[in-house]
C-alpha cells in the first residue's frame, strides 16, 4: 500500500506541466465528478491520473500516456477504469492498466489520500481474477489444459476475448485438436458456474464444462459450432431461426434448476437512473419521467430465465439454434423478461446493424409472436427498461459522442413506453384491462 502524496490527487497533478506525460480523455468525460467518490475526477480527468503514475512507479514503470477505454461507474459507490497505457522501464511497451476506487479488491497496489483510495493493476494481473494471468501464459496454460485433456498441442494460442475488470474474462484457446474457452470469475463464484453449465448442458445446447479450478476461478468450456445471431443478422447469406426455435430454446430452461433470483431490467432501473443523472444532469426531468413511466416490477409469477438473452448470446447454424452462451445469469426471473431483453437489444441493434431492414423484420416477427403469447404492454415496458440500461453503453466504452448517443437511446426507450401506453389506453377504451404481471403461465 502506498501513501506517497498529499494533500490530494490534484496536488500530484501539478507536476504534469514539467514532463511529457499525456492523457487522451473525452472532454465531456473529463468534466464529470462525484462528491462521494473524489477519485472520479482524477481517474477521468484531462491529465494522466496521479494514482496510476504513482502505483506504476513503485514497480519501476514510468507512465507516458493513458487513454480511458472502458469505464464502469456507479455514482457514490465505485468506479473502475481500464486504460490503454504506454510505459517505459521494466515493462516498456503498451499495456492495459486498471484503476479502481470504492471497491478495491485485495491484492491491488493501493494509493491513498485522505478519504480516497485507488487500487491499480496491470492486465492480466487482476487480483479478483487470479486465473487470468495463468490463462494467458503459454506454459501454465499448457499444463492446465493437459490435466483436462482439453486441447492437444505444444503451443496453445490464447486470446483475450472479453474482459470486465474484477468481474469476468473470457479467453479463447486454439490448438491442433480444436478450441476451448476459459471463463474467469472470482473464485467464490466458480463452483456455481461449473454447476450451471453441467446442469443446463443436459437440457439445451450450452457449452459443457470440461473442468474447473476453484483456486484460480477458472472454468474450461466446450467450443460450440455456429455463429452468433447478431452475425447472422448482418450476413444476408445466413438463414435466421424462427420464433418457434427461440421459444423452444427458452422453454428448455429447467425451472427446477433455477436456484437464484435473476434481477430484471426494471429491478436495475434505480441504479441505472442515478448513473444517467450523473452523466446527463440536464436531462434529469426527462429521465425521471421515463423511469416513472416504466414503473415497478410488481409481477408475482416467475419462470426460469436465461437472464441476459439477446442476439449475441444465441449461436445459429443453418437457420437452427446451435447454442446458448453466458448462462451464468440463469435463474428464477420474470415472465417475459428474456423475450423483452431480445426485443430491446434488437430494437437498438437495428440502428447499428449493417442490415437494418433485415434486423427490423426479424424483430417485428418476434414481437408479433410474443405479443400473442405474453402481455404486450408488459413486454414493451420491459423492453424500454432494457434500452435504458443500454443507454449507458456509449459512455462505458468511451465513444467520442457518448452524450448524443445516450440521448438517442433514451429516445428509443421513450418510443417503447409510448407504444405500451397506446396499447394500455386501447384496452381501457375497449373496456378491458391489461396486467403488467404477464398473461403467460
């Protein structure tokens, strides 16, 4: 632990005028602050973060530049920033470096000043994911895979495919006999992840667990054939699955194996609302009205749900469903939640896709089907909640125009609220009523 600067991070940043260190930060991002989390200003500011510089210096590394690439911020609670950093010294070159405040995992290099505490590490040495470095080290990886008989090769090639600092990572490993995927999670979560894959693999096409290491928080997963539904949508040559096929997939989720509660997008709205208010304070009234219009999750009936069911989680092949990914979110959830998640994502993906008309038609086909099977009002307000959550995405990945992109996503969510309201008013005018709990059993 380091206590090398006083009285604040800002005092350290004064030294920046006398060296060549630079930070590349979105100007709109650099203006953000959090009175309850003073490190926010420094980690997202226009100068190289002093905690980053000081922590790396303790390892003989001189920080030359830092660019924020991924930000997870929960106002008043925590902030995690992943940077691309150029350094010289013991580890000369370009690295991914993470800084965390508010929820610093044990094992990080910690820099403190007053009430502020920042933990720093260089990827892949994530203290919350102790298996990540091993999964990316050829020698260690070879021994681990040999024990499982997963990949036969003297030179396994590992590639980091996804990384959320402190939370999860996915590494693809290719060898002569094929590929496997390694999912890294905090060690106290790995046994459950293994059990979920083992249980669900007997009911539907999810990757089988080939084994896990409890100490490293590592599960080795079977590689499935097919392409993601998102990739299929973007390729005119790929046939798409039917609504029936997706319904059969969801219907195969075993209710008796759902041992945990899966939070719905509506359940998460309060937290997302606070972040959006901090990002776009001039939109506070609009945000409050949108969240209020979506309402609360008062449904009292549940079902087994995937928990994060959208087009990048479904593998397809020849127009059929070939696999379902990321089942760690599986649990007991709300009727219609998975369908609304898919509709919300497709509604947004239509605006980003290479084939927007194809995506629109596919989403419309699913909506027609699910309108007939579920409460269409409830389906739309859930889709709106999903899109509100997705509105934070441009900020999280630090898109240059994230404020404008966020507002466009809020407008899309508002269109789904208006659609739900129109349907609800139609039911009232016809003398019938709609239930926000969902009609499906």
